[in-house]
């Protein structure tokens, strides 16, 4: 099942159809969110690790929550992110038992404590 989560004070488009994680990623890519970000303890990086972004270097535009139908391990959160340099991309993070360790600054920026 899919739930859309809002982060206060960020721009978003309301999507009312149920979809899959891959379907939402494809839609965001068509909207210009073409980079894949990776989550590290103190920053985000592009998948090729050529660029890194601290909590001051990006904003979260939208957040989507996906819950596995039969396996809680399938739960994930999709973030649509824009960097201060204008780079747009997505970050997929597991939550629950698959969630990782991140710094307080990154956790607050992604609002993980409220989304898990």
C-alpha cells in the first residue's frame, strides 16, 4: 500500500493514485529528478560519489512512503531532492529494521524521526 507523506513548508504535487516505488521513481525522473542519491552518515552523495551534499546543500521537495503488503522489510521512503546547485534526484531509504544510521543533521533534514 502507498501513502504520500507531506513535509511542512516544502513544495509538493498531490498524487492521488496508488502506485509502486519504481513507478513513482520513473515519474519523478520524467520531472527532472534524474540523479540517484545515496545516504551516508553525514551527507548525501551522487551514486558515482563524485558529489556530496551536507544538510545545508539540499532541500526535500516531496516524500513518498511505500509499505510492503506482506513483508515489513519491503517498507521504504522515497525522497525527491533538489540541491542548492540545482541538481535534482531521488533517494530511496528503507525504514523499520532496514533503516540505517545517520547524523542528527541529516536525520532532521530528511525528517526521518517523523517518517519511520
